[in-house]
C-alpha cells in the first residue's frame, strides 16, 4: 500500500532551525515567506499531493501514456490534476514575480517538489521540466523572448522541454547532428531526431516550448558548434493565441521500466521553425543552466521516492504480524508480533529514515545557497554560495538518487513477497526511482564532474565553501558534552575526506585515470561527510531545544536517536572508502578488455 503524509515537521526543522547559521545571512526578496506563510504553503502542498496526486500514482503506472491520432495522451485524471495544480499557483511557485510567479525561495520550493516526487513522480516531471526550461530562457533568452514566453510558462498554460539526446549520442553531445538552417527573417528551420524527451508531447497544456540543441551548417565541430533554439509546438501569434502547427511530432513513446505515466518521446523535427536562444555556438552553455537546475531536481526525486518508500514500509511493519519479539512478546492478544519489533527490520527502517533526513538536511543547505547566490546582499556571500552549489550539485544528484533507490529496495524487502507483486504498489517505487541514477548525467558522470572539474576549479576554491564550515563546527563543538562523540566521529570522517582530496589531487595530475577510478568513492565520502555535519548540527539543536523545555519533545528525541544511528552504522563504512580511494586504479584497469 502506498502511504504518504508530508514530513512537514522535519521540513520546517531544516528550514527554520538547522541552517540559521549557514553564513548566508538574511536574503533579500523573501520577506513575505515568513514561518507562518511557509507552514501554510507546506500544508496546502501536502493536501494537493496526498489527496490529488497520490491516488493517480499507481493507476497511472498501470495505464501509462499512449499515442492517439498523433497526440500523446496522459493517463486518466492527469489533465484534471494538472489544471488543479496550475490553478493553485504551484507551477510558478519559485518563478520570479515579474514573470507572474510566486517568487518563493528555492529552499521552500524544494520541499514542495519533494512532496510531488513522493506522491507521483511521473506527474511531477511535467511542471518540473517547464521550470528547468524557464531557467535557461531567463538566463539566455532575449527580452522579447522572456516577456512573451515566461508568463505563460509560469502559469502552466504552456510547458517546456529540453531536447538534447539523439539516437547516436547521449553524454557525448559533440556528436550531435540535428541541423539548424538560417532564414532571412532571423529564424531557423530545425531538422533532426531526438530521443528520451520527457514531456516531449502530452495533453496537459495547449502548447509545448522545446529548447532544442542543433548546429548550423558551417558550425565548428564538436560541442563548440552547438546552439540552442526555442521551437514551439504551435507557432504563437503576436497576441499569444496559437497559430500553425510547427511540423514536429512524437514518433513513438519509449516502453520504460518505470515512470510509465511520464511521456518519454522520440521526437522528429522536420523543418520546424525556431529562434536562437543565447549566443550562436554557445548552446551547451545555455543548456547547462537548465541541466544544473535539473540535476538538483533529480536529486530531490531520489529523496521523494525514498520518503514514500520509507513511510509505506513503516505502515506495513506496524501492521504485519509475523513471529515473536526476541525480547519478549509485544502483542499478547495477537497470534504474533508486528514485524517492526525485529532488529533486522529496524535496521532497514532506521537506515531509510537516516538517509531521508540526511538528504533533506543537505538539500536545505544547498537550496539556501541557491537562494543566496542571487538574493544575498553581500557579494562575498553570493560568491561563496555559487561555489558551494557548484561543488554540491553532482553530490546531490548522484548520492540522493543512489540512496533513494536503496530505500525502495529495503521497502520491498520489508514487505517480503507482498513487496514483489504489483498490487501493493511498492515495486513501482523501485522502478520509478531507478532512472534518476541515469538521466541528467549518469551518476558516474557526476562523480567525474566532481573530481575532474569541481575540485581543481580555481585551485580548489569550491572546496573551501564546504571545508571551512565543517572545520569550524568541529573546532567549536569538540568538547560539547552532548554531541562530543558525534563530533569526534565527524572529525575522523572529515579527515579521511581531506586525505582523499589530497591523494586525488596528487595522483590525478600525473594520471587522470587515477582520479577517475577514485571518483565514485570520493563523491560518496563527500556526501556522507555532508550528512554527518548536518546530523551533528541537528543533534546539537535538538539537545538545546530539549534543555529549553520544547513542547515537541518526541520529535527532538527522535532526531538525536536518528543522528546517533547515522554515526554508529552508516558513517563508518563511508569513512572506510578512503582505503578504496588509496588503492588506486590497478585492480580496476589492469584486466584486458578481451578477458571480460
């Protein structure tokens, strides 16, 4: 059974209590989003996601999308839910008010995003992609383009996509073949085929605005010859009404492992009219403005699915009667005890809980930096926030999705045979979550980005935004009577991270394969140290609140227990990855290809 209630108390804890000392200060432009407004938004979002989106999740997976008379149809109930979603203003929650959005901070919007990912990940992709397209358009579009397209995208009337991948090229976009023929009126005719285009066509909006990567006939070879074009499904008239069809179509829908209610299209553009977005031959730069936003969003997808998998597993563990507790009967009136009494079930539940709370706290930290990057009144804080976002984006994308997928498998294990059959809806979580480790740059690519670009950038400047606050926290709290032992463990793992950083820097300069061989382990170690830092801070706040006589006593006690479990059970194996990093590339690369 798919069970969900938004973890609003923990969300508010991360927003309002955990990161108040993150060094970014009071951000400008968010004065309306005080604690009362935040609480109201989270409550309303929970109602929509729990009562409207969740009931469509399993039926949508069973029905999937289909092509009828050349038009992609989403599952029953999706168009009505999307209309309700837009009428509530959710499509433009984080969009600046000048474009008709709500102007909410990312730190709040990511919590709402988590809810939609928990309750109906397929549905959440449609407005999510529109939001990403708007990021690129706002950063690189002309004023006329922004003024014309952004308001209709902000209110959900029109949607957006990103069209990168082609049948012969995925990550290696330098091989891209889609052509852009310049026209006398300043437009371009786009011709080519794209695959894996999420929301490439659907029946939720009246128009779809595609951002398409293509190259001019005389463009330089490789990625330096790629430009980005705005290509609408229907050519809009000057008054915003729809004109002629723009000669494109979804030629097929991908038959996928999961996310069956999300229309993943093969798209054909046949002389479709488009307009250049951003400078010529710098389309990859423009697209990466969207890609980086989407990579954080994909990390939230992992967290969202991990949360509903946890909640569903808790519900089942409390309800399912099997065996007796090893410490004595807990349910004397029943034939057996609920399985939540068994240590191995507790191991899995606590692991899932710690992964979710740890990822959520890191997410809130990164989201605060996303806001500070543009809204901090201090230039130094804006620069530091930008560095931190750059460093942590691959970690959020890769680690959150890895842990979210692990959570779905533990949920299946807790459900036993009932988790393996479709009717309970639990196996859907594992299928839906799996793609998040692949798209928007596979997780191995994220690790390479971290060690190959983000670490050496400007002589390691990005790392300072992370190392400095962690080091300061360890120094300030090593002797704390409540969290001293947690801080000692954090210090040990942080030391392993520092040594690993030096090892990769030294070896990688001589042999890039050495850095690449260590990349995945390094990303995981960095992610777990970030979670450890947040858990230690959370335990400190919880102890302070309990000492002050906080009313929500059980919440803070639970926060301390979860932090202790993380440091006891989950951080030590991550710290040991330093040994894997030091081992080098030999055992990984020495095997001849023919011997596999």
